[in-house]
């Protein structure tokens, strides 16, 4: 029985039946099979300043309990010394057998890294780094070697930017709005105030002198009249 006969049997057109079969095939193809997990990290750089505490996001999708699995955090750009054949790969953080393994840890990260114990049950393998330094910047790799998936690792980029510094010498700012230059016209008017006042004072002073002299003269005339003897007529 071909597709056309199957379509006629169920009262479906051959075109609709073909589309239905293609949709079903796509549905089964896009649905991940059981156990196909993947490790996902942040696709955006994580920024921090020296001295900050930072979290590098990384998790398993779909969520899976990874308490019993090994979790490795490393810096892929940090290579072992090629001159030392016995040198081993050192980790930023190594979690194995449900505990941290500090033996193979980079010394500068000692006592500064931690996983979220409760989050491991939901597949959260994010790493917390305390007291970040400029040397901590770079790429980090979160890796679960025994995860049943072809995507067992992911890369998270940490950018550490130094805090802005102030200049060593501090100068007092010059506030120009408090240092006002007088207007030329105003300065000219102010400079001419004194001569103009003196010109007004001179006539007034002269008038006062004239009035004073006149008053003195009248006073003298009155005093002379009072001192002259009165003539007595003779019989």
C-alpha cells in the first residue's frame, strides 16, 4: 500500500498525508534522545573589578543531578610548563567524589573558589571566585568528563577591568562664576561719581556761606541799633 492508497483509505489527500509524515519525522528528529545532555555556559563575557566576588555561570541542560560526577574548571589558555615533563594540568577548581580536590589546584586560586552544593542536584556547576584580581581575567572551561553527551564542556570569558583611578595631585577648581569682571560702562559710571558729587557740593557750600554771611550781617546791624543812645528832648 503506497501513500496515495493510504490517503484514500483514510479520506486524506496525498499532499496532506505527505506533510503529516514530514512533520512527524521532524518532531522525532528534533526531540533529543534520553540522556543527551549538554553543558551550557554564558555566551556573554562576565565583567568584574579587582576585589569583587564573581560567579561564572555554567549548567547542564536539561537539568541533571551531577553530585556524583566529576566537575572540572580550568583555564584552557594556561598551559603546563613544557620543560617539566612531570608537570600536570592544574585546575582552577576540581570536584571529584562529591568533594573538592585541592591537590591539583592553581595556587593563586586557593581558598577563593567554590561550587554551589545545592545547585549540583539541578545540574548547576557555576563557579564562584572571591576577591578577583587582574590576573584572573581570561577564558574558563567548565567540563564534566563523564557526562553522557557530546557537549561535555563550555567556555566562559571573564573580563577584569581595573577601577578608575584619581589623579595624584588635586587642585582647587577655579570657579569663574564667582570671579566677575565689572562692566566697562559700570566702571566708567562709578569712576565719575566723585567729580559729579563735588560739582554738586560746591554751589551748595557757596550758598551756605552766603546765607551765613547775610545772617551775620543782619545780626550785627541789630546789635548796633540796640547799643545806640536814645536822644532825650530838652525843654
